[in-house]
């Protein structure tokens, strides 16, 4: 837990965690006040002071009182990474967990760049995977320097000293020194070139369900998200972007809006209009009073029908070969043939915190307050928009009210900079939910086709083709090589089954008009769905039970086999169920985590679907914080089930047709099934966990519906009209 | 227009148009940012506050409609026995992920427990179905409400 005493910088340690100072209770107004008149709550986090501290690397600061501040290279968007990263550092450092506080890292790829991407990015479920070794080494190196400092003072062999909970001990002489007392002398030590890392059996923090560091302030209103930025003289803006993708502003009549009380300024950009007001309400009213004419541009006639025709046509072409084993042509020439295609819709992110950014453009600098998954990219894109050198852009990161990939894009910050450039005060730009839903970068539509053959009850040949957007080609161009988007085929090229003739292709097909981006679960979402749905249909064709059928093809994947067997057992697989209730299985190898999930679902006569129970068995290697692993799978399953039951963004006349939670629905508590997550004990390196649960929901539910009704759905979201009694897909 | 409200037991006076939703008064005028904006149309519950102890969506409540009733927000819900129990249960069961919706979830749960000290599953469904959690913490929310009601807190 966090302590709340002042540290040596005079900053409350709670403020260190949240990056801001609580405001609510500072208010005591008794006089009528004009406009925004809150106490200044400048959520600027304290600077990373290294003077007078042990600062052995970019991640660890120990002051002379022993307070330990850990600097987080990855961002906290609910996935628990601030706690898990702190646990990894604290483990090898042998820190006192009760003295640990965390700071958001500033933008700096050199110090805080994710080792996998070379960029300060949080995504692809790889915070722990990428930082596991580097942060353990950072912690162990710091520990070694503290030991050297103590051993030097005592004139003993460092090897005769031990460490625990922020203290170095020399057992032979009974002497002890706290890390605080050693901070300054440790700072003068030469870091060892190589340090041993702990054996897993000696872990004291890793593997324990420690309480999250960020929870206390999230239950009392003190946690500060980007949208909570409050600055002196700040105004609030909201925006209307051209409803048609690619359209621009033609003409704005602001006569009425200019007269609205509280409206300060109307800013017209190329593709959007912003109204700056004393508060969000004035900005919203002002925006509603504008008469905007749009130049709708070339996409004004694009609709879902044409977009899908485009993808279906593209998916008929040959793709770039992502993987080929055996002889696919020969394999497909013999045996029982199976062909199918599976389609996935556009999806919006809809994080609960609508996109927003607060920006103050001063003559010589630009300062930004937001919650982003891409600190350095936000900084460089803001610099371009502000016309300033990168080093003149300060980015203050915050807790994210959900990221899910939406905050892997800098567009909201760039727009906010352009708006803030027009005024000399700070502006908080907040998108309404409607604007957030209609101006997202959407999870791409995919069409995945399968051609397979069965020989002796097993898959003998498997030709699988992914057709869809190459998000990586836009987002990280160097990663797009030889026509293959490695994200789009993720969990397809490494499908867990032993198949002698195995072939995967990719066709890049960018949808007309609609911008696409990463969405929680990324590439594996489409592939785990198509692979696992096809496996169920193949099992039925082979006359086998779906679990039995998979089991026979897992000889070379013992971790996959183990979770499959365990999930089947825990979910009472095979035990009889009443009519129109079924169990569906999903096995996946995504993000270096093996998960088997059983969904039990009921389909009523009208075709409405109720999810009754979900059992997931998870082998993610070493679970740094097993309770966080459970929580991420629970939440990921809900995220995936939401998509399966409701998720689809459709396009008409170049516009998104959905706008808010009434027509872009979310699963709610009254529809939430019992969820049981079992975390396997493992000594393998940690896998990714933030997204894997999302992958499991749709295929396991679809296969449960298949078992309950015999209807093989091949498109998401679930079409109830196909499930009513008497209907056939 | 000068308005005076009682918020968390304190009298607060400010200038706001009468139709301005309470949410924006709290956040943008009074700087009380614990109450969150999620949808603006009473579909998600992130903005839930108590008016005389009842859970209300502040994003659609005109400030003029509050009149002399007591407003309680997440910043002070812990002063009530039900609110304190709910906050404690949320910590005990580690309910929270991103946390953005949790102010609203806690306000809804505290109002439920104050009115119905031992809610069953259907009471929980009825009271909590208006609050969306995009991280999907619903299983723990249900367990935490039961945990708070049971009085078996650590």
C-alpha cells in the first residue's frame, strides 16, 4: 500500500501516485462566483528529482528516508501494470513494498521505450513480456549497488550480506542498514556489469496477489484522469467533426453561437469545428447553435454494403504467404473437404473516458495533459501541430479511463493543439460520446476463409486466409514486410494444432473511407474466432466431440493440451444439458498465453442468447500478480462477449450510424454470467494477459450456440434472427 | 444566475444557467472531478450522484431541479455507513480496473445498500444495470456488494 506522509520533495505520496492533488475538499465557497472558480488543481506530477537520491537507472529513486519511487515506462489503463511493474522492480531490489510509490514516466524513447517496439508504447499485451528481464536486471543492479555501499561501510565481503524489505543485513555481525541510509553512498558505487537474478522459488512479491497501488484513489474520487485536468484560467471546448469520413468544413455561421452565454471562441479547423466555453455545457450549447455546412468529399456515398463487397472480393484473391508447412495442394486433394468463411464487423473502442486532451500553447512551448498509450508519439505529433521543436512540448500523462487501443492514436491531442493555438489560455477539449463513437479508428472488418480436409478424424490440410486492414502498415510501417501484417495473422500462423499441411495467407484490404486501428485483442480476435469456429464445424463433420477432436491434434503443444483438459473438467464438459443450452470450447495461444475457455449458453425460442457460465483455464507462465491475471481474463471475457452479442459499427452515406450506448450497446451486470478463472502455476516466462480474454469470448459463445441449436454462425455479432426456433443459418 | 446548493454537507454558491446539468457544475465550475462524464444521456451511470440519498444521473439533471435537496458525490460518500462499506468492499475484492466508471458504480451500490441492506441478485441487477463498466468488472461488483452487505469485511 501507499503511505501518505510527505516525502523529501514535500509532495504527498498519494499525489505521486495519482499525478495530481485532490481538489474536492479544498473548496469552500460562500459567495456567488463567476464561471469556473475551482481551486487550481494542476495535475502536474512532481518532477523526477534525482539530486540527493539513489538513482541508479531510469526506473528507481530512493531518497534518504527510504521512500522508493518507481517510474513507470508503461501506462496504467486498468490492466494493473503499475502494480505488476512495481512488483518486478521491487522483487529484485528487495524493496519495502509499503514504501513504494509510482510516477508516470515522461516521454523518452531512449529511457522508457518498450524494448519490443523501440517506442514508448503500451499495447499488444506486452508490458510484462517486454520488461520482464530489463526491469528485473534494473532492480537487481540497484540492489547490488546498495549491498556494495553497505559492505564498504562495514568492510565486509558483499557476498556475506543479504537484503530484504529495504534493508541490507550482515548476519555475521548482526548489522543492518536501510536503503534510505545507504542512498547517497550507493549512488557513488559502480554498477556491476552482470547481476544474478533471483530464482523463482525465492520470489517474495512476484506470484502474490498483492493489492493494486492505484485502487485506493479510484474508490474515493481522487484519481486524476486526463479528463480531470484543471488549470488556472482553463476553458473547456467540445468539437463537431465532419460526420462523413474525409469531409471538410465548407462554411460556418456562428451568429447565434457567438451570443450564447459562456461561449468564448469558435475555432474552425479543416475537418472540425470547436466551441470554447467557460465550461462543457456552454461549449455544447454553443456547438448546437452553430450552422455548419460540410463539404462531404469523396466518401459521401460509401455504405456498409459496398465496404463488405470490397472485402469479399479482395478475400477471393491469393494472398501473401505468411506460413506454409507440408504440401497444401496435395493435402487439400484428398480427404473429406470443408470450406467456410468467417466475418468480423467494425467495432468502436468506447472507453468510458471519452477521448480528450488539455493543451496550453505558450509562445515558446506547448504543454499537454492527457492519458495516452503513446507518450513520445503524442509529443512529436503535438510538436508538428504546434510548430515547435519536440523538446518544447511537455506531455503530462495520466491514468487512462480505458485505452483498448484508442489511445494508441494521437489524433485527439493533435486536434486539441490546433484548437489551443488559437487562444492564449489552456483549453480542455472533450469529445462528446457521440463524437467519440463516430470519429474512432475502428477495429477493421475481416473476412477469414478456411479450406480444410479431414483424414481419419483429424485435420490433414488447412488453408487459411485472412483478408482485412493492415493496421501495422500505417502504425509502424517498418513492421509491414513482404505484404504480411504480422498482427493480422497473429494466432493464425501459430494456431495450436498439429496439422501436417498447414498454410496461412494474408490479403491486405483497406476498407473504403473508414479509418482502422488496434482494438483490444488485436489480430488474434479475428483469428482465434475463425480457427475455433472452423474446428467445431470440422469436429462435427468428423463425428467427434469438439474437445476430443482438438485433443487429438495437440501432441506437440503440451501447455495447450493441459489447459484444454483442465477447462473441460472444470466446466463439466460432456455432462447432459437441457434442450437449447449448449457448451462451447475455445482454445487459443495468443500473446504467449494458453487459454481454454468453456462458455455455457442458452438460446430461447425467439433466438435471444443468455450466457450462463464461463470457465477459463489460463497458463500465462509466471503470473506476476495472479489476482490481476484473473481480473484481466474476467474483464476481457466480458469485453469479448459484449462484441459478440452487440458489437457492430455500420456505415451509411459515409457516416457511422451508431452514436452512444443506446445503439452501441455494452453488456451490463444483469447479463453477466458466472465467470470462473483458474490460473495455472507455471515457471515459464510471463505471457500477455490484458487482451487474451477478449479473444476467447466470441468463439466460445458461438460454439455454445452451435451446440445448443445446431446453427453454425459465421458472422459477428450474433444474428438472433438465425437462432429463432425453425430458422436455419 | 446565482445558485446555492448543499453538496456534501457544504453550502456552495455559483453562477450557472438553470438548465445546466449538475455534472458540469460539479466538474467544470466547482472542480469536483470525482464524478465522471461518460455518455451525457443517462445511459452509462458514470455521473451517478446521490440526491437525498437516491442514485441520480447528474448528466441529465438540470441544476435548477436540485433545489434544497442534499447532493452527495463520490468525494463524500464514505461519510455514510453504506458508502464506507461499499468502498471497503471494493478494496477488499479488488474490484477496480481502469476505475473511470467506479465512482458511479460505488454511488449506485451505496444507494442500493442504504435502501436494501441485504440485496439479492435481482435487487443488484435492478440497481446496477444502469452502470456500464467497459473493463467488465461486473462479477466483482456483484460479489463486493454481497460482501459489503454481509458485514464480513476485513
